[in-house]
C-alpha cells in the first residue's frame, strides 16, 4: 500500500476506472455474443453501437473496434441479414427529454412615419 498521499489517491482512482471499464467491456462482449447467437440487423446494430461506445470511452482502440465491426458485418452477410435504413425511433423518453421550443413571433413592421425630433433649446446660462 502506498504511503504518499498522491499515490494513495492515484491507486483509488485506478480502481474506480478499472471497475468502470469492466462495465463497458462487459456491455460490448454481451452485445457481440447476442449477435452470434441470433444474427439480425437489430443485434448487429447494438453490437456496433456498443463497440463505438467503448472507443468513445477509450476502452478499445479505434482500429480494434473497426476490425471487430468488419468481422461482425462479414458474419451478418454470410448469415443473410438484411440491412435496412435505420429510422430513428422516438420514444416517450426522447420526446420528454427535449422541451418544445416555439419560435418567437416576428415584430410587425410599422407603417407610420418616424417622429421627427426637434432640438430643444437650452436655457441661457445665468451670469
């Protein structure tokens, strides 16, 4: 066990990061196993998304994820998985998360002539 305060903190941080990375790794491994069990467009999409998330969180290298996604695509092609254009599905959560923003009404143009300002004379200074 480290004695120096900064080393103790670094050890604690390492443990937290390790546990967090294990969760991400487990997520993409489970997604890949689910795809291998039942190859479909949905499971392929989920596996590729999990790999992209792992790259984003610096758990996997970009090229490693790319290679694994290519392998999954090859397996999907051999299994005869039909690729369809993915449509965004709006759920109650996504609708509730984004508040509706209304456009502000535009100011109406006035047709009246601008009022001419007359210069007011200053009172004479007292002597």
